[in-house]
C-alpha cells in the first residue's frame, strides 16, 4: 500500500573555525525526521505452501493454521536427523484431517516412511473439515499405510530445467566438493548443475532436485536453494482482426490524453523480446537479451511475437496516421528478453532481467543507460522462487513499480510473480467490463483488472506474421491486461516524482469498482482508470518523504554544482552523516531524493532542503555539527 507523504523543509545549524593554512575539513551532522509519514508495515507473507514446489523448509515439528475451505493444505520440507521409520500425527482441536509423509527420493506417500539420516522428506497437512491451529508430532512408527497426496500437490507448475538449482551460497560454499557445478553467477546467486539428478521434467526428477536443495539448506552452505523454475508466457493470442480498441475506452485512456499522451518514465518489458514493428520503433530504447546473452533483445521468432504484442498495448505510437495507439502515444520501452522461441524462460534469467531493468547488478555485468521506472511481467506460474522474489523486492526498493499477469487458468490459486508482495497482480476483463472467465482470481492473486478480452473479442495490438511482415492482431489473456496497468503507472510517474508505493495507492484508490462493493477476490480493487489515476498523480503534494526511499546528503562545488562528496541512506528516522577530507572552498550543502535519477535534486519534490536556503557554505577549517532536520512545513 502506498501513502501520501508530508512536505518538508530543511533546518540547519553550524559552527566552525578558520585559520591561515587550514587542513581538509570533516563535515558531519545528524539527519532527523521530526515529523514523517507513517512507516510502512513489512510486507505480509502472501505465498501459500500448498505444493511440492512451495513446501517450506524447516527443522523440528511443523505447526500453523488450516482451514478446510480457505487454506486446506500446508506443506513443509525436513531432513531426517537419523535413520528409521517416521510417523506423522496431526494434533488439533479444530481441524479434522491427516498428515501425509512424502519421500522425495522415491515418491512414496504414506502415513509413515523409512528414511536414512540426511534424507529429505515432505510433511503434508490436509484439512478435510474444520479450521484452527495445529501441531504435528513426528514419532518412530511402523504404520506404512499408503496415502494419496492432495490433488495437484506434485504438479510442477510450468516445470523446471532438469538438474538445475538456483542457490545463494553462504561463506565457505564449495560447489565442486558437493558434486555440483556453478555454470553462471548473478548478484548473490549461482546457477548450479547437479549431474546426479535425473535428466527429465517429471516429478521423479523434481524430487531429486528438491531433495538436494533441502540438503544444501540443512547443511547451512546456502541461504536458499531452489529448482531453476521454467516460466511460460501467459498469452492467449487469436487471429488478427482489425476493429476499434475497446480497451482504451474501458480504462478511460482517451480522457487521460487531455492531461498527457506520453511519459518520460522508462517501461521495461521482460518477455520474449520485441521485433521491429513500425508502430513501435519510435518508442523503443536499448535493452538486453538474457536468453542469448547479448545486447540484441529482438524476438527471433516470426510466430510467437509475444513481447511485440505486449509492447503495442503500452506504446504503439499514437497520432502518426498508422495502425493503432497504445495507452501511451510516446514512451520509452525497454525490451529485456528472458524467454526462448518456445515461450519458456528460467527463474535465473528472469530475476537477472528484472535486476538489469532496475539498473541493479546482474548476470550480464551491464546496466541500462537509463533504468526503468516500471517493469511489466506478462507470465505466470504456480511456482514461487526466492531468486525472483528477491529480484522483485530489490527492484521495488530501488524505486521501480512492477506488475504481472495473474494467469489464465480461471483458478483462485496464486500465480507468480503476480503473487509476490512487491508486485501488483493484474487480471483480465472482457469488453463488457466483467472478469474474463479464464482470469485467475483470489485475495492473494489479483490486485487490479484491465482489458484482456476473449477469443471472440480480443485486445487489438501490434504483431508479426509468419512471413516476417507486421500486422495488428486481436489477442486475449492476462498477458495483455498487465501492460495496461504498466502504461498507466508510467503515465503517473511521468506526471509526478512518485514512489512505487504511491503509484500503487493511486491505482487502487482510483480504480473503477466492479463486482462486489469494495476490494473483492474476483477483481481486486477494480478496473484501472487512466484518467482518474493521472489526475490523482498531478494532485500529489510536493515534496514528499517516503520511508524506505533513499535520502542523500551531498556537498556540491559552487557555483558549478559538481557533487564533491555525498552519503546516502534509506529507511531513515535519523542517521549520522560525515563527509571527510573536504578541502577549503565554497560549496552548497543539500539533502533530498533523486527520484528521476538525473544526478540533480532539481525535480519536483526531490530537494528537502539546502544550507542557508541556497547560500554558499564557506569551508576554511575543521567544521562539525551541521544538522539536517526534516520537519513539517
């Protein structure tokens, strides 16, 4: 949730001395938030542990809460401390159900299983009736009665790359000594190959990899270890039909164009790449290809063109007498390819693509010339991965708004990355303004809805034909709902220097409420509204301080304005700052947040305060005690 911050000004006090031959000075002080907006609560755990791929790793005996209607399954992964037969017993006064043990090596499910010390196994709690807290007792036992696993428990979602593990190594980690090979490295994570795992995309192969991951975590040699999850693009493309763009009318984009027709905010599309469609070329900026590891993110296929279709929703050039118009007539669209020609991508590549788009360290070793302010993720999977979740959280912390498709199964089950706390999940509507039957729903799945269409009445966008030419096909799916939200977010961020939390709150508070009154499980906050969101963005009070956002104290040469020294912090209630070895001279001292990342604190709402309200600070000797105090105006 976002919030509206309070305007601040800068109070400064100083003391110092002089001399004929002054040594370099140290400027130091205390930055204090005297009256700031409320701190955001830590994000809640939105991830259900209801499948083999989502089982929570722990030591000891599991406990938690079950509800036969709302949350009937909990799954935990443990490592046996000794060899023998283990029996699990579910203890609860409010829940009627059973405990199933799953041997990850054999795939055997029973009331009791035989394990060796160090073997990994899952404890699966299933509520058949009732709701309440529970505790599981693990005992020595001999009841080997076979039990059925919950339906879908062994479903691997979109599958995994066989034998591949993504892990965040701890100090002293030696992959080779553990029989693993590190084949690629990203920031804080390594892509490992386990040659002993079965080379197959089946539950048996997955069991081998899950067991190895659990053992790595149990030994403390990694912060996390998880299979390298495959993702598949969530599109439901249809045959091309030329018709009016009902989606623009549904989100009130035409009215929004009276306020702005484009945005200076960069929108990254993590997808299959983008082909050179003439209606997109004016709005494309350089990106990167994590599938081929090169700087050409062009979609190599002439049939899929998923990224090209997503891009057309956001930024098909408007008012040019050709084809269609995107939500934004003019924009900066960054293609970041992370999917192959069959529409599959791995969690490792996707995470690094997100980091690259955000301007953060990534596997490519490169950074974009201008980081994205918005990232669109038009794919969905049943599998949650830590590397993706961390990448999304890091991008959000860096000031990036992320949105993702909820998926096209018509199911209440949460899909990822839409289900991560840092990402806004977007479902699809039909031309009559109802939730599309295929659009996934649920309290942890959908935050907003937007035009996605159906086969008989899809969303008109840019596309590529098999011969290599271009066209304007009608497509449908949550893949094409998400870019509507991405475009409106970019529109807002182009109108005001907004944080992702503020953008999220604007989109929620201005959405068109449909379905049950208020926020509901079918459509979240409602249909995104470009016009009302743009108005709300323009009405934001400036400047604002946003918790978890970077605040910088910087010393600039006067009158040229070159930054000589600076110190940056985030989540500040107060912090001590020090700028060392400052030579004698005249300077400006200021504090603020460079939201548009142009190197200056000159944009709306960026500068909290400056020494002496723009006066020159003369340094001629040791100087201490400069205190920035951000207070209510």
